[in-house]
C-alpha cells in the first residue's frame, strides 16, 4: 500500500511506512543530514534534515517523520534554511577553526554544509566553547571533542550494530559530550577498536592514526576486495594513493553491512612494509636468495618426493592458513590426501 504526498510542488507516491526523507531522496532532493544512517533507528538528533510540513506548528525532522497521505512539504523554505543555518552556527561555535590542518578536510559534512549555507568561519555568531583536549589512548584512532558535533552516530553504531556500547553521552545541555565509562578514556572502556565509529563520523572528531599522511582528494582510486583475515567474506575498499594503500573503508554492499573488525579496518600496514616477501626465497650456500616461482615449486615438489620415497607419506605434514581462501585451503588438503596420501593436514582457525 502506498501514500501520496507533495514535496516542493512535486507529487510523489511512496510505500506506506517510509519517511519524508525517503520520499525526498526518491525525488533527488538533497536534504542535509549528520545523524542519519539507513542501518540505524532514526533519532532526529542533529535536526539538520528539518522540513516544513503544512499544518504543523514546528519544523519536522524528515528522517523520523513518517510520510502520510496528503502531506504538503517544503524542504528549502526560508524558515527551514534559517533553522539549518542557525544549527550550523551553533555547531561551529563548539568547533576548532583548523580546517587547513584537519585530515578530514574535503571529507567533512560540517565543512560542506557550512560552505553551502554561507557560515562565517572567522566571526563566530555564538560564543566559542572548546575543551582543548584530545584522547589518543586508543592504538588505532584519536578522539577530539572539539571537532565532535554530538550527532550520536558513533554511539548508536557501537550500540545497535557492533553491540559493544563502549561509549555514550554524558552531561546535560551545553555540557553534554561523548564519553567513556567514568571519563577514563578509550583505553579503559569496552572498546574493541573495530573502527566502525570512525567510519561513520561526519567530521574529523574521530581520526585514524594513519601510517601515511594524506588528504581525501589525494586518493587515486578505491579497490573493492574481500578481507582475508577470516572466512566471513567482509567486503572492503582499499584506498590507494600512488601505489600505496593508505586507508581501509567498508564497501557499501556486502554481507558485513558496512562493518569491519579491528583487523579488517586497521591491520593493513604489512601491504606496504619494506620487509614484506614478494618473491619466493631459496637457501643457496647458506643464504636466502630470491627465485622464480617455477624454481621454488620444483624444489618443493622434489623435496616432497624424496621424503615420501625414503620415509613414507606420513613423514610429511601440511599446515593451511586462515588468510587463504576456502578454495585454496580445499586444494591444499586435496593435494595431501589425494596425491601425497596422508591425512597430516591442519589449519589455523585464528591468526
């Protein structure tokens, strides 16, 4: 069953139970949001998505307002635009004025919306209030409260999707802030360092401790791939600058629902490490030297044949890796059971 409504003088029919924001997106009307995420329950906390609905005294948050039959909606009326601008000015008053040096520059919703709504970045309308403190106790990312806009997205992802609830809001009114238990910092919380809060932060409040310094526009390409750390098959994107992977982000589609674990998100430095083996090594005259794959495989095959002929099949054992694909591991056990004729084959369940 569908409902019919009018948005900016355009008629639209949408499935019953959909939100006004869903209807706006169907019409390709750009509505600003900070706290909204399709995977989360609507909270309407940032109030950037407010719209004017005929017959309603107050502006409504389009992300939580259910579309109803006969609704007449204005998304960019004077009243709506003034409300959004006022919200941005309030947020900017609690924000560090350091876009020039912030690593989130170019990938920050507050920066984008402030430009769109003509916010004066120099002369703040409201009195500035900064705490001048950065929590860097986590091994993989930092939290800067002065860049936090209190949208609550990180809290809801941690609670609703990750199921950890390592962070929450503390304080009331102007003193409200994202906090860990007993204000003891990230390191003392139940945080599992998955980095999913970092992925959804709309500003630079949560930032990775990057191995390489870069800005968002320096990313040359994003390569979609499958994480090999376990068998779940999480889909992620390698963010490549030059010929170097500088960041991992979850892919928009995939079984992992845009979530990653600590290994999938942060354990990629080995890709660019100077000590990473890229060619097989064979010991010659007491030293390991690079060789071709054909030479290395021929050597391994001859060694296996010699051991089998001298000591029997059970003198040989194979050990597979969780980093390999299921297909690779299957072929490995097939080789040992079917060709070498031994059941001495095992697998590391975790790394």
